[in-house]
């Protein structure tokens, strides 16, 4: 790969990574006021409906961007522009049919699924989004295949902004239609408002991507007109789509089936065998899925972005028969991902309570439980980041069945462990976290084993694993101590200020913690980079591969770390 190609890859990874992080941050920020409106019970209804929606969406549309990126980038690599566009048009027909069927199944099947009745009502409002998402996925995949990640990045941010605004506004408006005595109904109405927000975000993103395609349409057709390659028929194009899309769907669907399966095992054992109250079970699940999982998923956005940006590069290298180039690309991106995910996992572990308090200050009684779950889930940031990347690599090099098989194998032990823990212990939602760790770890290990059999990847163990881990450990100790010191320092000041304005309760649980957390995170980042660079774990070139890496390098030079 030429130096310009490398720069292009890192730039595209950077665009998607930044967009992914911004989207996740917006998602985190709006979840706090949303949770204050719909409570943990509403989060439970929303999460149960969302798990089913995710499965149907995956089968019908969610895997389309990665699949289209792989297929079309392979055609563009050999300048088959007409065939690439034919595949694009056939993909639109494919998602119209499959997405339409998926929407109908979700709508009419909502009342018979083994989920709470209120969650079934929420699922009906998710159903139309399934149809629209398919077209959005095809457009994103087509643009990504041309190695232009900016439209996808912008569309992701637009999607999340509208999702946030409509979710909070819709939940607030609908909850106020119901009296405060009807807690279950209020929670359901709030979850419906959030579901409407998800749909509005997808529609806005789709309109933006249609605009992007319209703007570039003339240039696309000029290349098509100059194409002299043999034209493939629609039948061949549909066959190619099905051959590539199906394994993509199966591998990602099994992951979400694990969520759906875990939800139902959790509900069934606690409700029918242990006799717990249904609303309590749903609230416990709401804390796990609507708080701890939401926060732990934020750093994984970087891996997802890198994977999406890397697929065209790896597919193109393999289409040209250059396995070594593909391997070098993977090793570079993997190193960057671990340099981010390892400290992110440590940071979430040591600052679990402060971060949870900042993002979800209401209701305060759920904070300790959510923080405990987040501490347990922190390690999955590393496992899921690696497995997300390796999934994309295996699909990009044509080993599309491997992630499917690995996901199915990983599903067996995590399901067995979850059932045993729920049946024989009182771990409840902690058992869900343990099952998630087992699944993500197995996917990480199995994918790496298969990947190394088919692609020559060389890792520098010291720089890839050891030094980032040591640097993150030092960072974690500093972050924990810094937060503890500054929280005690600011608590008296924040008590005085906020008691004048709001009352003691807000002061006790928010302002002092917010200030201490911001300071602790800032110092922790400085310490991590300082230790990593001074120990030889990262060079200036490594730092520049990060999203906005050039600016980060400039700052580190001013601080005399580089």
C-alpha cells in the first residue's frame, strides 16, 4: 500500500470514528433526560422491543452497508463501474422486498412474541423504521465502496441528532397524556416516544444520503458510459448479493439473537421459576441494557468505524491477490484500536460510578447498581472492539461463513452459563454481564484463530498489547485518585452553590462529581499518552493514525510529551 493510500485509509477511519463517537455521545446525552422521563421500567420495555427490532432489522437491512461496500469495492477495483451500479440498483430492490416483509412481521408478530405486552406495543412503532433503513444501508454501502466516508459520517450524526430530539420530546409529550398513578402505562408511552425518535432519525439520514447520491449522479454515470467491461445480468447480480449478504446477516443476527435469547431466559427464570415481580424484572433489565450497556458501547464505535473503513481496502487488496498488503492494513488498524479500547476499558472500570452519575443522575437509587454492572462490562470493550474488527476482516477476505460459525459456537456456552447462574444464584442482572463477557471473549478468540490461518498478520506483542496495558493501568490509578481528591475538594463548594439554587440532593449527587470527573478524565488522558510514548509504546506516526491524530500530536509536542 502506498503512503498516500495509507493516509487515505487513516483519514477515512478518522472520519467514521469521529462520527461514531459523536453519535454515541449524543446517544448518551439524550438517554439521561429520556431515562428521567420514562424511568427504568420504560427503558426495560424499550430494550425488550429494541432487541426484537434489531433482529428483524439485521435480517432485512442492517448488514447491507458492509456487504455492499465489499461487493461494490471489488467491482470498482477492476473498473467494472456498470456492474457496480447494477448491483446497487438490484440491492435497492432486494431491501424493498425484504424490508417490507420484515416490517410486516414485526408489526403483526409483536403481540405473540414472548416479551412483555407493553414491549409488544412499542415494537409496532419500530416496524416502519425497518423498511426505511434498508434503503439507507444500500446508499451508505455504495458511497463507502467509493472510499468516501464523509457522507456516511454526516448521516450518522444527523440520524442521532433527530433521534435524540424526537425521542425526548415524544416521550415527554406522550408520558404527560397518562396520569402518574398508571406507572406501567406511562413507561410504555415514553418508550413509544423513543421508538418514534429512532424512526425519525433514520428517515432524515435517508433523505440526506439521497441528496448525496443526486449530487454525484452525473459523475457516476459518466464513468458508467466509459465502461467497456461485459455487463452482468440482474439474475447474476441478485445471486451475488444473496451469496455475500446472507453470511453477513447470519453472523450479526446471531449476536443480536443472543441478546434476545438472554432477555427471554432472564425474564422466564426470574418470573416463572423464582416468582419475582414482572415490573421489577423489567426495571433490572432496564438498568443493565439502558444504562450500563449504553455506556460500555461508546468506545466500540471506534472499532466499528475502523472496520467499515477497512473493508474496501482489504477487499481490494484481495481482489488483486495481495494478501501481504491486506495483512499489513489489518495489523495497523488493530494496533490503533487496541491503543484506544484498552485505556477506555480501564477508564470505565475505575470511573464507573462517576461516569454513571454524570450521564444518568436520575433516579439516584439505580446508580450503584448501574455502576457495578458497568465495571463488570468494561472488559467487553476490548473483546468487542477486536471481534468487530476481525469480523470485518474475515468478511472482507471472503471467509464470510467463519463469523457465522464462531458466533453460533460462542452462543452455546454463554447461554448455558446464563441459565445456570440465574437458576442457582441470585446474581440476576450480573449474570447477564457475565454471559456477555463469555460471548465477546469467545468471538474474539475464535475470529483471531481463523483470521490468522488465511491472512499473514504480524503483531508486535510489546507495542500492541503489553505497553498499552501498562500505560492504561497507570492511567487508571491516577484517574481514580484524582477523582477522589477533587470530589472531596469541590463537594463543599458545590453544596453551597447548588443548595442556593436547587437543593442539597442535586449538589450531593451531581455537581461535585461532574467537576471531579472532567478533571480526572483530562489528567488520565494526559498520563496515558505520556506513559505510552515515553515507554516506546507509540511513536508520532502512531499517534497521527488516531482520529484527529495530527492535532493530538501537535498538542503532545507542546506539552513536551512527543
